[in-house]
C-alpha cells in the first residue's frame, strides 16, 4: 500500500492493508458518484434505483402527499460495503396524519428490504413540509426543536441527500430560505440549523472512522473519544483508540487528496440569501 512512514499503532499490517483498500474503494466510488448540490455525498446507483422505485410505488398509492425521500448515513457517504450497513432515510411528506405516516413508513421499509434482497435495517425519519409555514416558536411549542428533532424540524428538510422527488425537495428548501430572509427569528433558526448540519458533514473524517470499524474488532475499539476542535469550541467527536490516530489521519489525508478535485461545495451558507441564490441556480439549471 502507500504508507509514507512507519505508523505507530496497534494495528496489524494486514489490517492496515485491508483498511486502506476500503479507503481506495471509497475514493473510487466518490469519483464516480459525485453530484452538484448533493455535497459530500457518494450515492451508489443501487441506492438511487431502490429509492426511485420506492417513491414510484408510494406516489402511485398516496399521490402528492409523498414529496420525496432523502438518504443519509453510510448509504449516502459511500462506506456502505456490506449487508450490515443500515439504510437510513428521511421521508418528506405533506400533511400526513400520524396513522397514515406510520403505515407508509412500514411499507417503505418493506419495499426497500424486498428490493435490496435481504432484511437490512431501515431507519426512517420524516419531515412534514407544511411545518415550513410555522415559526420556530410555534414548532417548539409543539415539542419540536433542534434538541428534539421530529417531523416539524426544518433540519430534516436540509439533512441528507435528496434522491427521490429531488426537485420538489429543493423547491421546498428555497421556500423556507425565502422565509428565513424576511423573518429574523427564522434567520437565527437557520443559522442554528447550519451549525448542526456542519457538525455532521466532515466526510473524510467520518468515513475514515467508519471504515476503521469495519476492519477492527470491537475489542480493539476501546472507543476512546477523539475530539475534533475548532478555534472556539469542541464541535464534534468521533470515537476510536487514540493509538490508532496516525492511521486514521493518513486515511483522512488520502481521502482529501482523492476527492478535492470534486469539492465544489462542502456545506451550507449561513446567509439564507446566499444559500437561496445557490439553490435557485440549481433549479434553473435542472428545469430544462
């Protein structure tokens, strides 16, 4: 492989080789499957095919109440290499009642498992686009906030990669941003959303740690917290033994070099007007 120096860690050489083979596979996939606007995501054709079929079946049955589906987690970031990886999705809908939503989510999970051909674990969050019309205060009165996320939390509209119903999801994002431009309370809420989104968008770091977990036993992973800090505060952490830090850092550097040529955009803009401009440009380019 491509070790530039002798690494100080408790990993066996074969394990290191297996690990960096996964890193190379990740980079190759990322090179093939990069999308504009769908920053930091590395969606496989199989995932796109599955969710496209899921959307078709649900819309045939439930119509316009089904807005679309976003995918996140390992399936979205390119490190889902086995049947053990979860299939994490966000069902975006328009005014589904609780009993309807529960039934549809059950159907969604069944369809995914059938199309995938095995009983994979399917995680499904949801977002009701009608809650865009509410103020942050109204959402929090209903018990929904960034600290207690559920169907009314706008965070879910922006989190994940839109696969099915992409245009309508992006148009809903634009609608929300227009509101955030005009309403100070919503603007502050948008800034909080961006902070929370960016905590989860370090693709190379998060992927490097996830891939490590595929080649290292649970006994070896003592899950020591490895903190990632910025100038102001600890923003997030990922867990792995500190003595493996050099290996993970090398994987991160390799990933950064491998994907930087396609890193046109790696986050959201805290200024809702600038974010809206980017989204409207995407809508214009995809309307023809």
